[in-house]
């Protein structure tokens, strides 16, 4: 039976995040309305993933919807939440011990890859479907890994990093970030046997949608929707980079290196 879940801990967590963001914004003079809107969009995405029939269907019926839930938690909500932070707000957040260390580009890639691959290994994936506390931990790590992964990509959040990537390096970073997704998605798409026994016994919501077809769709969802978020981020970086180069060319006269002072 498909129902709308109601988990008080989810609503409590969303409220804590909302008021925490409001508290940060009060102490940051550069906080703008757009930051609140971005952060709210991230919270709404978390709510859609956890407190709508997406959660019920993923827990009891379809692996493909379960994968959609993971994509929403790990690749859609985190960048929206980070876009909700102004530079002044980030300056306060980075005081959290250990945060700078895990948000450096290399560490962020390793953490995100480990979370993506580990939780989709059949033993752990199956375990979360039978243990609600473990399932909650899985969801929290997906959100956390998503925040860590996208942190070095954005201007405001990466400003305090020891290694600030150039636009070109960011594009390479984003390409590398899709590889763990592919490492999970491709076996799901091309396997001729179901990996997750739980879904072989789950009731069929749609006639003809076998466990194997459902698994193939799950892999396609991870590959397409996951890459779509990276593509949007990559386009934003590219066009900002292109725009900056274009402005430099316009402002610099022919034969004068960029940054050189013009003669009075």
C-alpha cells in the first residue's frame, strides 16, 4: 500500500536546518534573499525525498524509486543548500573543527566515492532495507557526502580552501565525480541478474516491471539524473569562466597584457 510517510525526526531535522540557516544569515551582512530561496529549495528537495510516497515506494516496492531518492539526497539537495550560503555565512561555518580538511578537493572526492560505492554493495544495501536506523544513517551520509562533494565547486564555499581550483580544474573535478556513479550505474544497467534479493520478492506495482527491469531503470536514473546535476554545475562554471575571459579581452587593449596599467 502506497502511503505518505510521517516521520517527526525528519521534520525536526528540517526545522533545525531552517533555523540554523536563519541564525547564520542574521550574523552575515552579505546574506540576501536569494540565499534563503536556494536553501529552502534544498530543504524542499529533502522533504520530497523523505516525506512523500517516494520514500514508501523505495522502501517496499521499487529499486528505481529508491535510486531516485538517493540522487535527490546526494546530488540535488546538497548544491541547493550550499548555494544558500553567502561568503559571510561560510566564514562562520568553516569554524567547525575538521570541516576544512574534509572539503578539500581530493578528500571530498574520496569521501563521496566511498559513500556512493559502499552503500550500493548488495550486503549493505539489503541491510538498510531491513534496518530503519541503518537506513537513516545511509540517508544522512548521502546528504553529508553530497555537501562535501559540491563544496569545492562553488565560489563561496571554496573560498577558504587551501587548494582553490581554477575553472578548468573544477571541470576536471566534476568529470571525476561522475566516475563512482558510473561504477554503480553500469553494473545495474547491464547485469542480467538482480543484485538485490529484497526487490525480487517485493510486490510488483506495475505489471511487467520485473525486478531485473526495475534494476536497469535504477541504474539509468543514477547515471542520467546524477550526471544532469553535474552538467548544470559544469555549464555554470564554464560560462562564468568564458564571461570572465571575454571581459578581460574587452578591457585590455591590443598588445597590452591583462592587468598592465594603461598610459595616462
